[in-house]
C-alpha cells in the first residue's frame, strides 16, 4: 500500500512538473523548480522531528552516516530531481517517466543485490521483465500522441539525445538513493532524519544557484499559478517520498521499484480519462502488462 500510494503521489508530482516545464526552458528555471519542490518535504521534516523530540527520542541516533547521506543527497537532487526536470524540457513527461523508471528498476536490482544482499526471486524477475516491457509499450504509445509544446510563443527545439541521456542519469541516481535509503533507514536513522538531509540539500544547494540564475526581479514576477504548481508538486512529492522511504524499510528494493513503476500506467490512464488522449493498442498493452507485473510480484 505504501508503494502504491507513493506511485500515486509521484504521478501527481510529475504532472505538475510537466506543467511547469512548458512555461520556461532555461536551466535557471529548472533548478529553481527542483529547489521549490523540496520545500514541503523540509517543512514536513521539521514537524515530524519536533514530534520526535517531544517524545524524547534522539533526532540523529548515529551521525557517522551523515557525510555519506549528504553525498547521496547531492546525487538525488542534482542527478535525480534536476536531471528529471531537465529531461522534461527535451523529451516530455510521457517519455521521461518510463525511461527513468526502466533504469531505476535495473540500477535498484543490481545495487540491491550487490550491496544489500537482497534476493531476487524468480517471481520478482518475471515481474521486472513484465514491467520493463510495459514501460517500452507505454513509451511508444506516448510518442504517438505527444506534440511539440510552445514555450513563450516559440516552438521548442528539444535536444532528444541529451534528454534521453539526462533521463538515464536521473534513473540511475534515483536507483542509487533507493539503496542508500533502504540501508540507512532499516536500522541507522529514522526516516524523518534522512529526509531532513535530502530536503535541506535540495532547498539550499539548488535554491541558491537557482536564485542567482533567475534573479530577484524574475522570481518576484513568477505568476501565482506557477507558484501553486510548485506547491502541489512539492506537497505530493513530500507525501510520496515519505511513503516510499517507509516502504523501503519493509520490502526489498526491487519490489518497491516495480510497484512504484506502476505510475507509468497511472499516467497513461490519466491521459485517457482527463486529457482525452486516444487509447491505443500499445497503451492498452502497456497498462495490462503493468497490472500483470504487480500481480506476479513476490510479496513475501
């Protein structure tokens, strides 16, 4: 349930980020959006840590992992979150999400097996294969309906190969952090303490260069609907991040990643129901394969 809730939250986050990516195409905007996305998570951490302190529990039972966690946070924010936002500018949501998740699944399976000793059962392997094939079908279906989006009155000239490369980097970065969160969260640090490091890294180390690149005047003139999209993206991201971190404490990383990849099918269904996109054979096949992958996944 935690994995499915995180998939729903990330689906909503990705739709909001897509709305923001078509407003402006410069790197400063991508960095600023990525920084603002981390703000609700940071605020939630303060609330959760205050509650933990009130219960007289240590906020950081161990500080020896903080340097490694900080490095992981840099990988997450710059490689994962910023990479995802940049990829949206070049290849769009419908291509970015499946591509990112294909590499999250592969990186998570390899690194989880190598560093955590997570077993990959035959059922899990079959589920991963079904989800990967599903991603391929959904990605192909997305290319049939995705138009070139205008930005500020000008047609976008995306660099497709660069977008694909950045999406791969983003997926690997998320895969690495899934392993780190599972390793640290199981016994070393509580989830809220880990999230504090991740979100603070994003707000500060992305917010400062984002502010410098955009400039105060441009930030002041950001439209209210754009701020609301950032708030929505950040809020859903905070809820999804919290859910996936707790899920990683309970289940193997391959299981969590496969369940989380169901957001590809969720986005496809949402495109049909809410945006009147045609239900193609490729899309229907991808959705059915995603459902099959979830049903076959080993739950023990």
